[in-house]
C-alpha cells in the first residue's frame, strides 16, 4: 500500500493528463446523485467510502468497488486519521475488448479486497503513465481487468452493458468541456436526423439537455475534486455563464455548494 501511495504522489507531481484520478478530503464529503458515466474502479487507500441511498455499500481502507455506468449514486467519503484518499480509474468500452463480457446478467457494482498482487499491478499502471503514450493506456487498463478476473473477481465482467446513444452523446459533451454543442452539430456527427435523435433518446429515457447537464455537472465535480482551479474558472470551463448560477445548479444536484465541497478538502 505504501509503495502504491508513493507512486501516486510522485506521478501527480508530473504535469500532463493522467489515466487515473485521486479524490481526497480532510473532512467528510456527503454527495448526492453522483453520475457514473463509465465503468469506474475505486480503490480506497485511506478512510471509508459509503454508497447508496441508505449507505448500504461500504468500502473500507484496502478494499475496492467497481461501479457500472449509472445515472446517479449517493456517496459519503469519510476520512480516517484526518484523511480520505482513493484512486479512481475510469474504463472505456474499448478496454474490455477481447474479454468475455456477460451482458445477460448485468450488475451495478462489485466489491472486493485489495491484495499485494493487485496493488503491485496498480502501482505499475500509475508509474507507466509517466512514460507510456496515451495509445497504450487502454491495454494497461485491460491488464487490470484481466488480473482482477484471474484473482477470482470475474463478476466485474457483468458490469458492462452495450453502449447506448446517450453514452456517445455524453462523450461528445465532455470533449467540448461544457461549450455549446448545437443539435445540428450533434446530428451531423451522429449521422442522423433530429427527429431520430430525439426518438432514440426517448427510448433511453433521457434527452439532449439531460445528458448535457449531467456531463457538465460531472465534469465540474471532477475538477473541484482534482484541481485547485478557482470555482469561477471551473464554472466557465463547464459552460456556465455565471458562478452564482453554477453554484445554484451544483447544490441542487449534489446537495452542497462548490464552496462547501472545497472546504472539505482543507484542514481546520
């Protein structure tokens, strides 16, 4: 565990994009309706994590939880010895290519305990991000999935469902990072008419606006957790015209303001 923490700290000091994220806090974080856009592995390295409406899922230090893509889930990040610290790795559908996916019995989450072997694999993944080009990241992520299966966690292959139209549209909004994407541009990229787009999204119980809002708020939460950028800058980056409007939307969705979330990352 110590070697993995050291590797993460060293890599985070390097500039540039990383294939993983770290969420940490000095005070408890209670977040409602957290969107999970893609299959997500969370390894708790310090503290405890509770998930679900009644906090029915508990992930303690040295344990992991693998989440499927989900519209929203409640989360509590609880520090231990004044710190909560977790490693997050988001997986694309391409990362599962070549693996036997069980789509007939899809599950929403899977929990397990970390082992020295898994920690070594994660450490190598973190360290390799300092030199490996982005084109290699997918194969390294596939190694993590393969190792988890080898260690007996084959149920994680039931986390993945076939990608839907809303998943493609979500990625498009994330690539734009909150900037406007018109219906005309969306239809052109997807090669379909506006009526077809709206009809297919209705079948998936969503809409263009709902997907856009989810993408923007999800990006905002990620930036607040992983960067020191000002709240005003994050609001602008996520496409909000005013910081007050952004704070209002953020609190309505997650249950606390961006400022309140930021305070949890500071020691008293």
